C-alpha cells in the first residue's frame, strides 16, 4: 500500500480552512447591501428637500389657476406628481411585492 504524505499543515488546519470557505457565503449574505443603504439615504434626502418646494409649487399653481393664467389640469397634474414623489417608497414596495422580490 502506498503511503500518503501529509502536507506541512496537517489535516486539522485543512479542515479548518475548508469549513471557513464553506461558511464564507453565509457571512456575505448577512450584510446589508450598500446600494440599498445609499438609495434609502438618497430618497430621504430628496424628500426632505422636496417638502417645502412642493408646498410652494402647489400654492403658486393654485394662485395662477385661480386668476386664470393656467388651467386647473396643471394643478391637478402637479398634485398627482407630488403624491407620486412622496409615495415612491410605498409604490416601489407594492410593485416589488407583486413580483415576489
């Protein structure tokens, strides 16, 4: 019978590294995605900036429509657009739930 020679590290060290390599993907999935973190902070920043701007736009459009400078369709369209901007996280969550993501 041929004799197999062990390497300089022995079987214990090889088993340790094999176990470590097998559990490496599990630790990678345990972390949060940097894209999600960055996207969430960007959305919260945009909503912080958009709040006072949206209020001023609605007031300006309502005054312009009241004096007859623009149609009320523009005001309604702006309000729907603002609702879509502020409801974007809920809309995205709803669409993701539809596709099971």
